[in-house]
């Protein structure tokens, strides 16, 4: 009799343990399809999968580059140019691999083509004065939980380096990159000095790969009202369409946004995200996207967004603190706010003539990367502040082999 009772109790306890420790089966991911269009994305539920940890240790041992061009498409260019483009990515991979300890391979999908043919609007920016030279972004972002219990979106290339036993399923490509073949690119194989309008491709590729590996904010002008002067800056609203309705799942930050602070009072921008999230509970349904924006315009939170518009277009108002005593001022001088430029770069005036010039907004034409490094007295393309920012996102270096890392969001 007593044996039976004991077995039953054991069963109940075992059952509770199994129930309490049951991990989430799916995680939230989002996939991007176009390196140059942040709207070309899709939310996906990615299953949690187990990884064979022995594979990670094997990877540690080999000397192969951990950044690889897995897909390469080169159109509207000579064979020699295509070869040079490919070589540039290999060179960039070498620079990044020498600076950071990459434990898992980062796969790139590179497309080099004439944007004026494939995407004419990108060749006609500001009334034809400018063309888009290229860009890169993470192919898949994953929602992970930080030490402040806020879930943020991490690029897959970074998540791979955390060596989780279980992780959201990885897509075959980590970073998608597109570069415009119409640009007058400079490659080191060119035997003549760089011309005044040429751009060193290695400089631009390294800059873009840093974006793809996590140097990006999710603060932006996502909610567009009828009045073009009424710009609203928020973190990115997570919206899905379901049965012809708009489901709002909260405003979401990127991993990069965790350490942002206001220079005026040293408070965190995450506090503002929290205020914005008072607008509606995750899962709230609206009749349409327009209905959501109208309701937001009628909410208290619209004033928070308008205040952010002023701050993010006033110079030197926001910094990131990748380490306790390391402050890096971000780009907030661009007016009006420009998605993909504002806040997602370091302040040009402060850092252009320093070893941390790489992540200023506009790459300097007419100078090679090597010349620029020599001019500012740098030791390499990745300056100390940039290195510190990437470490704070979770990339290991010789000096900081165990950076903090997020955990799975349940
Ligand atoms: Zn950039």
C-alpha cells in the first residue's frame, strides 16, 4: 500500500518538474529578403533546435575564415570587377576574424548589380543627386531576453556565436548584402592612386557588415501619419496582419538599443520604449494599420514619440555606453530623421577624424581605407570604440573572451 502511494507521489513530482522546466518550442524570428529595404520582411515562428556542441569546439580549432560568401551574384560587371568584389569580401572577413573571436561561421549572400536597372529609385535619390551605393543587413533576427528582462531582436550571425545548446532554428544565410555596380569602386588591385570620386569597397563592405552583425537600431519613423511634418519616432512596432486585422505585438528594440542613453540626464532609452508600450497590450487588434496609427495619434504616447523626434534630430543627444566608462555619441544631426542613417551610426563631427571613423554615416570618397587609418593614427579599420560596441553586443575578443550574452525568450 505504502509503495503505491510513494510511486504516485513520485509521479506527481516528476510530472510537475517536467511541466515547469518544459522549454519553449518556438521562438520569434523575422526574415529579411532585401538588403536595402527594411520593409521587406516576414515574421516567422522558428522552432527551437538542439545543436551539437562538439561542432563548436571543432570550429574553434580550425584556421579557416569564419565569414564566408556562400552565395555570390555578380551582374553588369566585368569578370575582373566581379573577382575584385569577391576578394574584397574575403579581405573584410579576414579583418573581422582578426578582431573578433568568431566561433561559428557567418554565411553571406552577396549581390553586386546595377541598381539603376534593378531598382531605378535607388539611383535617383534627392532628385538624382545621389545613388545608393549598397547595404547589408541580417537575414534573420531572433527575439532573445536580456539581463534587464527585456526581449530584443538579435541578428542571427551574433546568436550563432553564443553557442546555445538550444537555439531558434538558423536560416542558411546570416547576412544579405547588395552593392551597386554603377559606383566607381576602388580595389587595391588598381595600380593607380584612388580618384577623387572613387570609394574604397573594403571600407564600405566592413561598415555594412558591422550593421549586419548588430550595429543597428530599431528606433525609427515607422508610424507615418497624414501630416508629413508630424514625424513620430518610436521603436519598431511589431505588427502582423491576421484576418484583415492589424495585430499589434508591442514596440521592439534591437540588441544595439539596450545600452542607449540620453546625454541630458543619463537615463536609458529603454525607459521610453516601456512608456511607448503603454499604448496597447501585445495582441491588441486594430481594424487596419491606418486605424492603429489614428489610435496612436489620439494616445498619450504620441507626445513621447514627438519628443523623441526632437531629440533624435538634435546633435549629440544620444550615446551608447558599451562599457561603464566608454561613451560613444551617436548620429542625431540629420534633419529630418533618416531611417538607416540617424542613430545607427556614430556622430560624424566627433569621430570622422579619429580611429573610429568607420561607422560614421557617409563613407569618405577619394581616400583608401589604408590612407584614412594612417591619417587618424588608427591601428586598423575597426576602432577601439567600435570594437567595444560589438563586444557589448556579445562578440568575443582576446581582451574580452566572455562577453555577456542574452538568453532564450520564453
Ligand atoms: Zn551605415
